[in-house]
C-alpha cells in the first residue's frame, strides 16, 4: 500500500520514488575521485612534514650572538627561532629550496 503525498499537486515535488527503497547503482569511480580530491584539499591544510635536521656547531662573534639573542627574545615562542633564522639565511645565501 502506497501512501498518498499530501503535497502532490501543490507545486512541491513528490518524493514517492524513494518510498520503495530502491537504490540507484553507485558509481565507485566517481566516489574514488571525490575521495582523492578531498584528500588533496586536506593535504594543503595539514602541517608540513618535518624536515630532517642535524645539529651543527658554529663559532660566532660575540656581537652576532648578542644581536641574535636580542632578536630571539622578542619572538612569541621561545624555541627554534634562532635555528629557523639561520636556516633561512643560509638557504637564501646558497639558493636552496625545500619542497613543500
């Protein structure tokens, strides 16, 4: 027994075709492509992968150390700024690009 749609004939579409629980065949290829495009978008917003690092020791002149310490003390986060600055300066000097 099918139910009569009280909205039929009033300009509102009927959804009776979904009452019989028949489902259309799913296109698995389009679902896979949607998942791939979604993962590509999510990858853009995730934190970048950690770059492998190794400790190196350099001797700097005292005035360079004082300037570096003064600059680092003005940063919000207290760790990693000196290394980050030195890495960026050396990358620019040697024209090195990191793949993101």
